[in-house]
């Protein structure tokens, strides 16, 4: 997570050295070139800065810090300088100075993800787990693909006793790492003229799971050229068109796909959501029940059907499904959330509170959970407790903007 250079006008010689750093990562070669240039331009702070970057690249952090200090003494004062110096100091264990310099970065470059990440790592090292969590969440809001921040967030959550969310984050980190490895293999195989439609559809699905919609669509296009009318791309196409609000197209893609792939639990869930969005509640109920027949322990399908029953006024069926979710996995928040909602409706407020607190113990980052807790405490006549959850709700909604 290094910032290369506060670029201004560069001489051709410096530009060549920078090329070695940024494109070839030839730190030793660039270092030799820069030291030679320094013989005639010792007063140039940018040369000293770039030498510091090279020393960082070869893990000589003491010399990197010396070079950054020299660059500053000769007049360079940029966020890139303080970022690289702060990172080097943190690697040397100079935590107090590292924090000072990284915080200076945020004064010059607010919300810089690299500075936030390394400050979060310092918080983690010092045991300030809640502060670390905030910084890693901010990094991921700016760079959702940052796997270092994802892993560190999972660690910070576990350190605070947030076992379920922490394990989920670390599992997602592991899964994306696996997907990236799978993607590398699929890209290699799919570049062959002999690549099948199934292989290209699989490539598209992997791109989609990693969040690259554009490349997923290109892969699906190629699969459909090889096999017109194929159902292989239906799941991915359905996810994309549903997210775009094209419910009719999503229904067509998913219905075709499920004729050949009844075991895909998420496809059943998504088609149920499509029909629910179309206000076709009976059709949605039928799709979700069919999905549960194929995936009886899928808590997402059970929760979606329970929510549908709640909307239809079938409280007893909603409670039955919520209890089933809790039996399958007591750490899935949907079960106790639905139970809290049901007990609030029934004015059984002590039970509603107990389930709501259980939900928040599993996940306190969902605005809906705090909104429900607020409503429960308002019903109980406890305005101070209701206010606490109203404030938390406000903070979480602001973070999502």
C-alpha cells in the first residue's frame, strides 16, 4: 500500500528510474540509477523521496525513513511522503511516530484508504479493537476489494467477541481468495479456442461473484454465441437483470435456469424475490416452498418465506419458520429477528426484548435491528433505551450514504 510519488515535472532520467519502480518493481536497479543522479542533484528532495521508496521496496525500512526525512528537510511536504514514512516506521516498530505521520496524511488527504488501513493496524496492535474496526470498515467502503482490510476487520471483530460476524468476514476473505485462484485458472482455460460454453459461463459466474459485472457479461455473451438459447448463463443473467430492476428479464433467465439446476438454492431465493417485487405473492410463496423442498436447511429461503408470511398476516406460520431457522443455526440473525418482530406484534414485550438483544449480539451493524429495538423500547415506555438505538440507527444510515 505505497504511494509512489508526489509527481511534478520529472526529468527523463528520473522518469526512467520511476518506470523501473512502478512497472517492473526493479527497486535495486532504480536505486542505483537514483543514487547516480544524486551525485549531481543532492538538493533535489524528490530524488531522496524516490530513494526512500526503493529502500521500502527492498525492505530496508531504516534507510527508507532516513531518505524520507532528508526529502522533508530539503523541502518536500506531501501526503505521499508521510504515508510512506509512516508505513516504514510502523514496520520498524516506531508506532508513536508512525501514527503521527499517518494522521498527518489524513490532514492532507482525508479518507486516504492506505493511511486508514495502517492506522487501523496500529489500533489492532495496541488493543483498540473498536477503533480498528471503524477504520477497516471505512477502508472497505472506499475499496471493497481490499483483502488486507477484510482480514483485519475479521480479526478486530473476533477480538471484541463479535464471533459470528468476525467468522463470516474471515470466511468471505477465504472465499474471495479461493475465487481469485479459480478465476486465474478459468481465464487461462477459457482463452483457448476449444473453451466450451459451460466453461465460459463458469468464468462469468466467477467474475460476478468477485464483483466484476462487465467482464461477467462479456463471458456470458461468448457462452451464448457458442450455445444459443443456453440455460447455463441464466443464474448470472438473472442476478444482473434483477439488480438493474428488470424483473421480467430476471424472471425469464432464472425460470429457464432452474429447469436444469433445481439444486441451486440461491436461484430459488432470487426468483422468489423477483415475484415478490412483482407483487405476485402466491407465485413467490410457491417458488420459495419449492426451493425449500430442494434446500430444506437453507436459512435464507426460510427467512424470505417467513417475511412473506408476515406481510400476508400469517403470524403463526412466520413464527414456525423463525423457530426452524433458530433450530438449524442459532447464529443466523434472521430467526431471532423474526421472533422479536412477532412478539412485538403480539405485545409480548419481554420476549420481544430478549429476542432483539439476541439479534444485536449476533450483528449490531444492521439498521433494521436497531429500528426494531427502538420500537420495542418505545412500546415498553423506556425512552432512554429507545434513544440509544435511534442514535445507533442514525449513525449506521449515515455510514451507508
